[in-house]
C-alpha cells in the first residue's frame, strides 16, 4: 500500500503545481487586462478631447474608426493641417508631465497639470475629478470634467497621483511636505 499512497501524493503534488501555475498565469493576465483597460481609457479620452477641439475649431470630423484621417469629408491636405495645428504647436498647450522621480517637485509640471496636482495636494483625502474641475473654475460640464480627468490620469500614469476607485490623492513621493506644495494645512477639529 505505501507505493499507492506515494503515487497518489505525487499525483496530488503535480496537480497542485498545475493549479499554482494556472493561478500565476491568471494573475498576470488580470494585470495585463488592467493595463490594457487603462491604455484604452487614455486613448478614448484623448480621442474625445481631439474631437471636441476640432468641433470647436469648426471642422467636421468623421466618426468612423476606419477613416482616422478624414476631416471635412475628404483626406487631410497640407492646407488643412496648417489650419488645425497639432496639440504641441498650439499656443497654451501644457506639456505632458515627466515621470516623477526623487528630487522632482511641482515646478516640473506645466499649466493645468500643476493646478490639478496642487488641488489634489490641497484636498484632505481622496478627491474626484468633478470636484477638481470645479475647484479650478472649469465647472462640472462634461467636457471640462473630461479634460481634467485626462490630465489627472496622465499624472497618475507618471507617478504624481494615486488613483483609488476613480478618486485621486497625491502620491507619497511627489506630495512631499504639503506646506511646500502650497497646500494649506488643515487642523482636525
């Protein structure tokens, strides 16, 4: 009988290894799905912002994904490219934040990115995007909130902010001393 028991123990050990391997692959797949969802969300918000900007500029934009280069019913030409400047060439464009690292402070952020970061640092605890937009004087209209959301996600992706269930708080490193970031100290009362 000992050989049968030993055989069953080996079979159980192999089965356990199979389960452990499958669970590890599942965790890796879930992490990849989270990253893919985040990339998709960033791309979707970016496309919506671009569509809104083009609509505000008076250009008619084709909604079909198969025609990404179709504007005003035809292919873009050099003339239309000069009319609709790229985001980087536009006046007032806030350069994307760089990856946060030790020694980098809020001065490294430009325009609305810095304003969003400072607003989140000034808040006690978690803060939602609509509240940030409201605090910046953008209002709670969908377009304004989505602009703030897009920038807050970029700050999260670069390590400036932490995101928890759609709410933001400063990352421990970039926030540093709240007083040095221009945030008022709030006393518990």
